[in-house]
């Protein structure tokens, strides 16, 4: 979700502090009449004109910050499916979220597996477990969804 008002931008900045120089790029620029823009270099910044002000004093994160809900799930030994919700809570250079899983978890599938530009759900399916209890993670922009599957033993 892109911030649309100066208040949204200030709330995002408060929740995502940075320590970089105010001269670092990219920068978040704001005009009271328009949505914020990300500028990546001095030429882009100079082209904006005097109505634009810098609100960011540092570097914008590469990916948008997100929350996930819930953060964990238990799956029966017989297997099963479920979902968790991803909410974009700020801006990044890439205003998308992407889900990835532990590479060793060949028993776990999920979708979508392509970058997503808006809030949405991740659906996962665990194959039947014929051995000991197992666990795996699905990662979304730095957040972890943990899945534990019961044992048949």
C-alpha cells in the first residue's frame, strides 16, 4: 500500500527509521497535491521542482514491509491446506511482496509464487507425512510463516 497523504508518509517513516545520509538515494519526495514519489538520483529530484519536499532522511527499503496473519500453522499427519494473509504496511523500492519457502521442504507447496502488488493470501498445501514430525517456513519480505506437521508415529 503506497502512502497517499503526508500523515501516511510520516507514519511510515516513523515505523521504518533509517540511518543513512539525507543526501542518499533513493529518496521519498512529497507534494501536498500528489501521492509521494521515489526518486533514484539527483536528475530525477531536480526535475520535480520546488513544490516537492523530501520526507525521507535515509534509504527506502528494497521490498515493502509486510505483516502476516496468522504467523504459524499446525497441519495433521494426513496433510492438508491452509492460508495466511499478507498486508503491505509501507513502501519499498519494489512495492510488492513475494513468498518463498525452505528449499528442503519438498513436501510443501504454496501459491502465489510471483511478486504481488497488493494485499492478499498465500495458500499452502502439505503432503501426507509418513515419518517424524516436520516443520518448514514460508518467507514473505522478511516475515516468517512457520508450519509444523504432525507425525504418524
